[in-house]
């Protein structure tokens, strides 16, 4: 057994940056510090007046919420950016509140007011992407969707414009009499989380950061941000990484940081997130959501509301989060410890069968096992048939307030499911023991997101699928059962489809490297009747648009379609056939 990405590693290894081979984070840190003093200097910004322009103001009870424009410093040859801010705070004479920048991109005044009360902070939201707002930020010749630009000057990147605008708002907050300037946090989701990590690394006034589905280490071709960076010429790519990647500045961060990562996130891979986490310089926690893609999770999984809890904990308003050790194996049992100022109420172990030395994060499937407290140590056994397989695992503990913390991901050697070992009970096509819990809404890099559908178990190996409000549905299960030669012993896949009184069209896909930028889908599409019919699909009838070779191995099974209204579709069985 070994820990995957459990220790800080050389940034030269991560990014293949043109620096002397073998120079690690300590040396690179000096270069990052120089960049903070030059590229990220605030000298020019602070010579630019705020030029506040009020848009609206409203007082509700103890809270006042204003919308206004504020100027950020111009890049050479351009007018200043005019950033729309929504600012909500408690107005009580003599009372100072922590400040918090919401960086997800453009909430309404009502939402910011709610967030201020929820976080017990004065909250500023910076608009940069909410097309529904009647007023918008005014960016000076910046493409807000392009953060990878470094030509003709490195400051032409929108990453520079937005990060500097946020830091200018920190200047403004620090000058307000109602703000405790020693307690200023940043937080956001997706690219807003990425920006939160970047800003907390280049600005040591940030005391806490809450990151949801965002991370650094984007020098490799994994998610959406890195895909743009990967297209740059090598010298520009190296410049972008050294100037804008959050991992470059992570060790300079003094912020108490929580990273909330989807184990199957195709935008920001879990492995990249763990590397970012290990480099962070301040107090930190990571929370890993199993079977979660970007904002899309396993059917029925409920996550705790960690954002407010972390911000209040970092600001001394609430007690500290728990800490824990990584799982250690003794035979098929894994042990770990956890402690905190409030009791640890429960713990879970998550296990993903498959290669432990080459994790394809978006297409991993995670099984959940309860852990029991035994003599001050939490223990969970990995049962057969999984115990004999190679795999990855991590543990998550919950305290009595519902706050969660996860361990690092660790690996275990064993038989690779692709070598022929059956992964699921009785050699099933998918994890029928978990039923609907084995399926989640897909978020593919090659297809549009689906609105949330719901699924219920139907029979031994079937699903009842209720579409989203738009009538569409898409579900995926990451199945190690498809990756092994066991599948080739069968003729193909059999679906028993009950149209439930309505005809329709179904798309069934077998995916390779599912959810990643390199995803290949082998597809079969067919019409189904209003009644019950058995549909057999031989392996040979799963085809790609350009006839790429197949069929096995695969790592995911995907089912997609649309219905009139939200009438459920019942797949009475999803199984191999002989």
C-alpha cells in the first residue's frame, strides 16, 4: 500500500517548467516570491481612484446591501476595469465583521444578503459572468473566458484583470470601519474556486479560503483550464504557469483553506487538487466527494454545508474542524484516527477497484463502507470480492456538527480488474448491490451537462428513471465490470425497457477514459415502444463516429434520452446476455 500524492513534490516535475532538473518547491518558491513582488505588485492599482458609482442601496433590518462600481487599475493603453460589486453587511455602530469575497461570479443582492447572514461576514460579490443581471461589470477589452493569454503581455490575461480587481476590493474592504481587516476571506466554486486559491497565494491579507471544485497544477492536460494552457507554445505555457497557476504560489498562502473536491471531476482532477493541497502553506483540510463530477453527484448522496462552517471556524466564530490520519492497512482492514474539539460521530471508507498506479480520476467508481470505532481507532474492512483487487481508497470523518474532513488517497496493490477478476457480485455488469446509488448524472467533457434526473432501483438489476424538468435525462455508472475480459465472455448488453405508456429514443454508450478530455464513446441508439420490450445490443453494434477500435475495455456505461414531461422510464433490467 502507498499514499498517492501525499507529500509535496517538485513543481518542475509537475509542469516540466524550463528550470534546472531536480529543483524543487523551495527554489521555485523564491521565483514565485519575485513574481508576487513584480507582476502582482499593487503599486499601480493603489494610484487609481476607486471612483465609486452607486447603482442601488437597500436596508433590511440590521443589513445594508449596496451595488456599486469600483475601478481597478488599467493595463497599459486601456481604461480602468469597472467592476460591479454587491456588498451586504451588518450596520451596527462599533461592531466589526469579517469580510468575505464571493468569487463565483455575479449573485443577486438578495443572494448576497442571505450569504452575509449565513457566513456571519460582510460579503462582497464580484460580477464577471452573470448574464441575467440588469447591470454588469465593464471589462476593458478583456475576454473574460480566456485566462490563458500571456501575449503580447502577460497582463493581457483575464486572470490578471480579475485577480487584481478582487485585490482592489480587498483594499476597499480594509478601509471600511465595519470590517475587521485581519479577517478577510475568499471563496468560490469552479473557476471561482481556482481564483480563490490564486488570490490567497499572492495576497497574504487573505486569512481564509473556501474552494469548491477548483485547483491549481494545471500545467498538464487534464481539465478545462489546463486544456487552454496546453495549447500554448511551451515558452508561453511555462510563463502562464509561473504567473497564474495557483500551485505556484500555494506555499506563500497564509490562509486557512478547505478544498472541496469531486473525486470524478473532469474540470479539475482530484490528483491535481491533492497536489495543490499538499503545497498550501496555512492550516488546511480537504473534503473529497465520491462519485461526484463537476457539481454533479451520485444519486441520493447528501453533502454537508461546509462553506459557512469553514469560514466561521477560520474566523474564530465556530470551533475548529477535525483532523485525521491516512488509512493504514492490516490485511483487508484499514485503520485511521481522527480528533477534534467536538466528538467525531461517524466515519466512512471509500474504495475504488482498479489500477492503483495510474488513476484515471474522472472514471473511478467509489464504493462506501462504514467504519467502526475500536479502542480510539476507526476501522473498516474491504470485503470480497474487492479485497483481492488493486485499488484506491480514502476515508472521511464527520464530527457531531456535521463537518467533514477527508484523508489523502492511498493505493493498494492486488489483481487488476482488467486482468480478469470480476468486480461486482456474481459477475454483474454494474454494481447492482448499490442499485440507484451506483448511478450519477454525467458531466462529460465531450457533451453538455444534464439537468439532475432522479433514479430508483427497479428489480434486481434495473432502474426507474425520472427525467429533469426539461424532460431530459442522463445517467452514468463507472463500471470496473466492463473493463475486464469477463465482458468478452458475453455477447453484449441486454436492456428490458418499459416505455411506461410512451415511446421514445434511447442512447446507450460504453465509454473509455470516461469524463476526461480523451473520452471515447462507443454508442448504440434505438427507439423503444410504449410497452415492455427486450433489446439485445451485441458488442459489435457499439460504434464510434470515426470507427475507432473496440469494444473492451471500457470504464463506464451511460444511458441518455428524453421524455415528454417528467414521465418515468423503467429499465427493468440492465445486464450482460449470452
